[in-house]
């Protein structure tokens, strides 16, 4: 399931940190998971 984030640039860091925390709680490394999600087209960050 893709995750799409659209909003103000200032929101991006908080959203990414929340996703990192969720990944860590699941015992996953966010750097690895986040990169894989982006590579697979499952994470889209569109901020302005």
C-alpha cells in the first residue's frame, strides 16, 4: 500500500520522523525501509 504525503515543506520532517519511529517500534531500520519504499514507488513525499 503506497503512502503519499502532500503538504507544506515544514511538515515533511515530522512525517518522516513519525514513520521512522513506527519502523523502529516494529524492529526495522528506517534507512533501509524508507529507501526500499521510495525505490518501489510506495512512498511519495510532495511538499512545497
